[in-house]
């Protein structure tokens, strides 16, 4: 039987930890929250809420919360962050508690969704890179065990974007914290990722795009996208506004050249055609090495091109380089180049690259890892998840059959960054809150799928996604590709 929630605060003795509050929350109640990110949130389930801070050094602290539902199935769920973090993910805290997990969330060691706290604060940076989630998970498990009077049966993690990077970090650095991990659209190989995002802006003239002959306008992007879909939409067997496998798409843009089109508002100059070729090609280094996968054809649709090619300097590039790599608030990005990427790779503060290929300890303790990525992600190219899969496979010397034992990657056609995407995308897979649940069964929900894999040994072959109108479609495991055959989607 669970303890009285209000008495929990005085019963807990946790090292370097201050418990602000332990209080019972009724279902659908509005909760006041600390910090600058939001003033309140709502709980779907009735639960006991613990609000606390742990000092991780003399100059850093992590704010975390634990939500423990009345109807508990013995599991914990730690939820990740997004962007520069700085905010507890209440959406997924609520999701976990509503799904009968005792849920743990943190601000990753700073208050507010900017990178300013990293400036000349190495301890805060280390919390963000790896320490915060581990410390909060360890303490959260102690709080959960005290409240319910029994240890948890299995521990899980879910996160996307920065949360996807954190997923890989936890599996590689803290392999015994979780039995099952769900990680999506990972911001791994982070030094190169934020460098690529900055270089992508430079290609179209940032930060002086209005003066650049290389800048691509909205009408031109519309023409580019139309050309991509006219050449590649049918490759999977169905013309539906979704490119199932962008890697098969290598469009020829010569028909968009201004000397071949009468429409001067949408045609492309020679300089712009070179930029478009650069965008849809991998980023290559000074020695011809591939540094980062290309922008996926189709990811530009529905104005999603603005994520990287709006003409503004990328927020993540600016934040990481000013506050973490160079610690220079006035760093000038006018000549941002591959040299900056190489410098970031060398610096790699506290291992933020999160690109460790050896997950052997996690595998050997029986851990299971379900990865996913939208194929129309305009912020983190989906080829990054393929590259990470290959890196793990190569480092550990595992073929696909051996990888399948503990690590499976699912690629979601048409899905954007951590959800949404183009019309008709099967992106409702239960990956980021109650609103992302299409059908609440393990075949359709990644959170339930990881539980079924860990606890029943049922490894997912596909993840069935729902579209916004309720249509189902199989999202295929990496190594197989979806195609339209005889009126249905098939992974083969």
C-alpha cells in the first residue's frame, strides 16, 4: 500500500536533495509549476507529486519531479528533454502517469529553454550533456520505492530530439539505469549536427540572406518540392504525397533552371541550382569524408524548409558555439565554415557528441532499444539515425540479426521532427504524449511496444502508425522498406 503522499516529504532523506513539495493531486487537476517555462500544467491521472532539486556540484543543480499514479503497474518512466532543455517535459510526465508508470522528469540542470546557462558554467553543461537524467533517475527510483513500499519491476525511458540524444547517452554511459529505451530523431553526433545546421543556413546566405544571390524564396521552394515529388512520389508504388524511402530519390533539378522556365519567380539561377545540389547531398569534409547525411528529399514540403533554410542563422548553431564551444557571446558567424565543425569535434565538451558505438553493457544486461525517425524531419536529417545504427553495428561487430536482438530502428515515412509531418503521414505512434497515441496497443504504440519487448520478449516487427484521419500504415524496421502492393503497405 502506498504511503500518505503529504508525509513523504519528511520521510525522504536523499543526499544533496531538497524536497520542495510532496502533495496528492486529483485527476484532471491544474498544478502550479516552478521555473520560467510555464506557470502550470494538468495531470490526467490522480497521483502523488514530488517536486525536488538535487545539487550536482557547488555551482549546479537539477530540478526534477516524480509523478506517481494511484493505479501503478510497477514500472518507472524517465522522460527526456528537447532543444537546449531547461524545461521539465510535463506533457510526457503526464503521459507516463496516465499510462500507469511512475514518471520522472528533469530540467536537465538549468531553468529556461535557452543555452545561456552553459556560458562559462562547465558543471551546468555537464548536467545537460549526461549527468542530470542519471541523477534524477537514481533519486526518482528511491522516491518511488519509498512511496509504494516496493522496488520498481522495470525502468523505461522515452525522449525525442535532444531526448533522442539523451536516450543514446543513457544506454552508452549508464547502461543499468533502464531496461527499455525509446529514442527518436536523435540529436547525436551533436557537434557535427549543430555545425551542419549552421552551414545549411550559410548555403542560402545567412546571416545576410536578403543580400545573397544564393537565397531561395518560398515560391522557389514550392517549385523544388513539386519537382521532387513529381520524380519520386511514385517510387514506393503509390502517389500519395509521401516518399517512403528518400534515399531512393535523386532528383534532377535542371528543368527548374531560369533558362528553361518562363516563370521568373520560381526558376533557379545557376548559383541557386548549386545550392540545391548541395542541400540534397551529404556534407563532405576537406578530405572527401562524409561528415553528415543529406537533407531528405520531401522534408522541405509544407514550408518545412524554413527549419534550416529561412535565411536566419540557426538558433542551435549560435547557442552551442557562443556558449559552449567558443564561450564568446559576441562570436561572429559571418565566415562560419567546416573549420568550425572540426573545432567543435575536437572540443566535444563532456562528450556531447553522444556517439559512443559500443552498447555492449546495455545489451548484455538485457536492455532493449527502440529507435525511430521521421523521414521528412526538416531539423535532424533522418540519415543520422541510419548512420548511428551502422556505427553501433560496426563498433560491436553485429550483423542485422544480432542487432535485432536488442536494437531496432523504425523509419516513419512523411513524419516530421518528432511528430506531425506531411498530410497522410502515419506519425501517430504514441511517442510524445497522449495526443500522439493513435491506438493504445503495443503494435501501434512505441511505449507499449518497448514494454512488451522487455517483459514478454515480443520484439516489434513493425510499428503501425495512424494518420490524422485514422488510416493505418506499417512503419518498417530498418533493413526493410515499405512499398504499396496489391492495395496494402508491405515491409520487405
